């Protein structure tokens, strides 16, 4: 193999593979990158059992071939090389990769390509296409609400749902059982079949990280019973699906409320952030909310530190009452909010539903914290 890249192209490709190439790729290989020439382009792959990514980039192919190199030193070298062009060369029967750039030359021991588990190719089965910006919104407005541990695997992923084959509405849901985020988007063309799959949060985070933001494109999603694929630009990402039955999330959203409140988003976020400073302990971050007709009083008390209290004006309808929530769950939704106002729909001793001015297809639900106060 003998190929030349503009450094920027190779650096960008390695950044795409950064997370997935850090872990072991098989029982025989450490984190590694697979590089091969194909159809006058260079294909790179990273694979770690859970998630696989491959992409193609342009290069000057002087001699075709295939190699596998441990990712740790290769990534660092490519990032730090001084020249604008990088050349990779390896004899067909050798096990040393020569990397040259400007006046720099390095040699890395290569690994055997047969030991690398190639990224699996799923051909068109069930599929749907959508705007990449819509997909990014689905992920970014829900993925944070999933569970952060794998004790209950179903909750360590997000549900992606299309209810029937003629439906142009796509829904993503994530919950850790204490709070839940639901986002819906409309697509131009319906899917080939209904979809109800649970995708690991790690995979969704990678898709969101790699989706283009400056030039929106089309993303194609292909799935079968155990795997899902995301294809956009020259990037192909495949992930396993989480087995299990996702809860009927719509039943969690209350249909009736005792009270409602409209709060200035920035004022509310600032108050929650400040009161949270004294609310933190090992297990909970409890903030008490005393609702009245003209204001809400946020307060927290810590026997070892002190007490915090803030009042902010609200437009309140209903019966005044007191309720407590985990402050982190409220600050999370405020961090993922835009627009001037937050709309809160409240039940005494029940979950709060939070919606936004400018995002009617986004719903967030938080259950209260039981306190002795």
C-alpha cells in the first residue's frame, strides 16, 4: 500500500473514528483502525462490538492495499505531524507502516487484517430517510434523559418509533423512570414499515456528534430485528439494538392537571442554578417550589451548609401548592430549551409536564421527590 492524503482529510476521518476505535475490536486486537483502498478511494473502519463506523475519503492511491494499525499512537501522530500532506506506505508482505509528512518519518508495527472484525453491511431492508437536522434534534432533545447505567438496559437507550407505514411522524423517547423526554418530527416520505426500536445512548451520541450542522443533508436509517444503521454523507454507522419492551410512554404523560404556570426561561434557569448550589448531596438535589398566584418561591436547605431561597414572578392558574423536584432534572430541560417562556402543567403530588413556547412537539415529564416538609 502507498497512499497520500491531505492532512486535513485524514485528520477528519480519524476524528470520526475516534470513540469507536479506542476500544478492543476483537479478542485479538486492541483499539485499531482498518484502512483499505476501494473504488479509487480510501475506506477507514473502526469497530468495537457495540458500534461500528466506516467512511470513505479521497486520496492519491499510488499502490492499493489494506492495513490495520493500533489507533492510539496513529491518532496522536497524525494530529501532530507538521506537513500538509501525509503519506502512508507498507510493503505487501511486511508488518511495518511508514508514515511521512514534511521532514518527519515514523514507523508503526501493523496488525493482521484477518483479525479485524469488519463493519457489517446491512442492505436495504426496512428504511426511512429524514433531514439530518431533524435527526439531530430528536437525539439532542431526548438522549440526555436516558439512564446512565446499564442496570436496566431498556432505559439505557432511547426509543425510536414510527407507528405505521403511512405515518410521517417520527418520535424519540428517553427516560430513566424519574424523568422522560419526548420529541416528535415530521418527515417528507413515510417509512417502508412501522418502527419501534431501542437504540443505545452511546450510538445516538456518536450519530449526533457526526451529523453535519453547517450543511444539513439527508440521513438514511436502515434497521432489522437486532441492528440499526445510519448513513449520511460518506459515513456509515451500525449499532446493535437493545432487546426488551419499552414502556408505553404515552401513559406516563398526565391528561389532566391541577394548575399551570408560565415562567420566564432565563429567570427560571438562573434561579434553579443558584438554589441548586445548596441543594446538592450524594443522592438527591431537592428544590422545593412554593407556587402562588403571582410568584414561585424556590428553596433548598442543607444542614451542613445553609439555606437558599429565590422568588420569581409567574403567570399561575389553579390552586397554589408546594412540591419538590430533583433540581438536576429541571436544570437539564432548561439547558435544552430555547424561547422566552417555559410552560409547566402541574399536579399536586404528581408529575410536572414542561413544554416550550417555540417547540410544540417537545414534552418533558418529571416526577416529584417525596419530602417530609
